[in-house]
C-alpha cells in the first residue's frame, strides 16, 4: 500500500482549481486507493478498456491521483499485460516493471511479437520468485531457432514461492519438459490454487497438488497417473479428464480405498472407455453433492465390458446422483435414446439433469453401450430418483421399438411427479404405443419442441403422410384425446419454441378447438410476443397461424 502520501492532501480539483469539482475528486485517500486497486483486476472479455489503460489514464488526472498510483507498486505489479500495445514500446515495458518495485507480479496475455517475447523471458529469468499470477499463451513458437523449447522455458522449473495461478498453453511437440529430470516448478509451489496447462508435462504426485482448486488432465497421462495423484488433490473443487486410457503397466486392483474429497463439486470424465471411467468413479468419494459429466463410447471393433463392470458403473452413477437430486428439488430431467447412425450398436443413451432448467447437474452420454443403457434404466427404475422429477424432456429417434421394451416402459412409469413434458411431436407415438395409458398422472403441460415436418409433395418416415396413415386425426390431437379418455387432460399446450421459427410449422390447428379448456400458448410474429388462446372460447381463428400457401411454398 502507499506509504508517503498524505491521506488528507486534496487533489487539484478538491483544492478549488476547478469551479465545479466532480464528487470523486473529494473522496478520501483510502477510498480512492480501493477504487484504483479494483481497476487493476483483469477486466471481462467484453470490456474494451484494459486495466493497464485505465491505470495509465488514472495517473494523469491530477497530482494527488498520480502520487497514489506511483507510490502503490502493487498496482503496477498486476499490470504486465503482454498483449497491450503499451508493452510493445521499450519505454513502456521498462516503466511498468520499474513502477512495480518488488511487488508480486501478474504476468498475463499473449505476446504480440518477438520483442515482447524476449521481455517475457528476461522478466521470468530475473523475477520468477515474485510471480503470483502466470496466465500466458505463447504467440511466437520460435520455429527455426537452435534453442530448444525446454531451454527457453527453463525458468518454469524453478520453485515458485508466490505463485497462485498458473495457466500456460502452447504448441509444444513433444510436450514441454517431457524428458526433464527436474519437475515443473521443482514440485515447490506452496500457494498455487488454479492450474491449467496444455502440452506441458508435470507430475501428478507433487505435494504442491494439495493446494489445487482445479485440475485438467489429458493425454499423455494414463489412468495410473491420475490414480496416484488423487491422494494429493485434497483441496480440489473441479477435476476434468479427457481421453484418459490405461497405461501399459496400469492395473485395476479390487477392492481399493476411496479417496474422499471435501470440496469437489464438479467431476468431468470425457472420451474414456468404460474400463477407465468405471474404476476412476469407484475411487472417488465426495462430501458435497458433486455435479457429474460423463462421455464414453467404444470403438467399432470393441465389445461391451462384462455385466459385472456394467453393474459397477450403474452403482457408482447412482451413488453420485442421489445427493444431487436430494439437494436440488427443482430439476429438469432430459433423456435421449437415439440410434447410432454410423456405428454397429443400436443405442445412443444420453441423460442430463438441470437445476432450475439452467445449471446442469449431471450429464451422461454412453454411445454404443446398449447393455449399459438397459441396465442403467433398470437401476433408475428401481431407485426413487425419478419419482421427484417435475419436468421431463424426452427424445427418441430411429430405434427399433423392441430395443426399448420392457426397460423403457418401466422407467417411464416412475415419473409420477412430472407436470411438464417437453417432447418432439413424433415421439408422442412412442408414448401412446409403448407406455401405460395412465403414464404421467400429474402431467399438465405439454411443450412441443419439434413438429413432424409438413411434406405435401412426398413422404418420409416422419412426414405428415406417415402420421395420417396411423393417426387420421393427427398425432397431436390423438394424444390429447387419449389423455382425456383416461381422465388425465392436458391443460396447457406450449408451442412457443416451435412457433418462433415457423420452420415446418403446421399452419392450421383449428382442430384443437374441440379440446375444451385447453390453453394453447404460441408465438405471434406480428406482436413479437407469446399469446394464449383457450380452446372452445369462440375465436378458433386464433389457431390459424398462417395461410396454407405460406407453409407449403417450396424454395425456388
């Protein structure tokens, strides 16, 4: 903090040099100092004014402000913005570094040219022990130079006593420090919290991992590497792995003790086979509800793991899901069962949970695993998780019906509390044919997310011709009548999401007027707002959304 500035010393404006001084000029020293400090923090990506620009302008307002800025070295230590035009000037670079004194340094940005690169390397060489934030993506790759990348960046192998944030991405091939006998940061960075690197090799068993808040692990690390490093990640909040595989000497021993995490709230495992994903899940226990994102599929020549592995996968998925659902009652459940178009296996299974329909709490995508899909549906059915879901989004595409029975039928019967169903029109056919007539006993709102395309000049498996053959009254009207016949009427039909685009949009839906009391909500293009019509109220023309010619017109 500033040392020799008189807190009562007025600025030139406050001293009366300006007839109508701005109120900010009369603020006391300590308030101004806090405002100026706030201006040194990184700006948002949408803010065109960068902190370095703000501070340079601030120091030129008046002598009082300039004194505060010049004597607050901590401000200038945070302003080493490698991509700022001011840093492209020799005097500018030197002045910022000089004003920082011995304060901690925040080195950020992408160097604009080789001159700034050289400034970066010299600053790291001379002041590495002062660096608190290092968030750099190299612009110059130094191709053609005789100096190896490892040697250029050798400073990063030294201990980092103040380092709190380390984000470093570059196009290094092979990965930086892959053959170094000295580990990254010499395994000595006691204050580090945020850590994200690309193409940089580091050891996962380092003691400095104990302060990490986030870890992102990709190739060339293996399952065994991550397993050895878990016990060091005691403060971790988020763990993400991508393309993790079994190493040549990795083994899965069973049983093994789980590593308990007190703060982990987000776990992401992407693009790993079940043989890696399942044992990794098995070894992680969370004190808090933990959001879970998983994505896995097997190769075209591979087969699913044995049923014992699939059951273990289901047990661990439910182990993570239970606390998430119990602690987040306002949940939307999104379920997709679709055919894999270019793969030998028949099902692509995807399940997601959203809190308040926005924040995603769980997302599973297990393509090419039909056995796991069926078994997981069985586990969901036997659990109590589905009974509390109030909002369901359902998508089923291109599957043989026999693949969905009986697991799908039983699972659907457990959605006892669903009040809103989001579904493409074509999938209403599956609900009518494969599900119990009294499915969704609490259902009140039907939100269509896609219409069956209107194709008057031809037909397709999901065209109006197909619909008319099976449902002469139309699929949507048949579904609404079907619900009424079992004394489970739909009270709200929401067409807003499909009517906003008017793509393949049914123009005349007057037939809905016979469903007395049904509220139809739709998007009106003229008023650019959502409107509602209560069927049977005497103005059925409100359901004529456009002329038939507009809908059937073909592109020329």
